[in-house]
């Protein structure tokens, strides 16, 4: 079995915990639908980042609320690149899978679709 990365990102319109948690859950659900073989027990870890304008809640809480109880997760702040996309939540999921790298589907929602138009 190989460890593959699944990338995803989304945006919110304001720094409110309920909006951040809902957007993160929407993103994780979209990643799961796009990668139907993804099972929580096969996730080695998940790394979430937010832009420095989102500080009211850790996005990993949304994953915990979805039942990712045994997945090691970490949250961090993105580097503040001038002109970068504001109010953005990103995730990198490390997935133990036999799927080929080319079969992995990465998800970019809302304004984050601008980050990877080739994948959106």
C-alpha cells in the first residue's frame, strides 16, 4: 500500500466558527465523494491550514465532528503571501491506498477554485 496525498481548499466570507466548520465539512464531504474508496481508517493524517484572517476555530474540529476520531490532525497558518487568496482553508490528507496517483481527485471549492483551475 502506498501513501498518497489528497489536496483540497475552500473559502469562507467571514471569520466565524460556524462558517469555517461548515465549509470544512463541505470540503471533506466533497473529497470523500470524489474519492469513493477513501475510508477514515485508511487516512494516515490530515494537515489543515488557514489564512491568517481565519483564527476563530481549528478546521480539524469539523473532521472530528464527522467521526474522524482516530485520525491524527494538525492545523497551522498559511504564510501571508502578498496578494494571496483571503479567508482560505486548505487540507492535505495523507491516504494509505492502492489507487494510482492519477486516480486521486483533488477538490477546490468556491473562490479556492482559482488556486487550481486545472483541477476545478
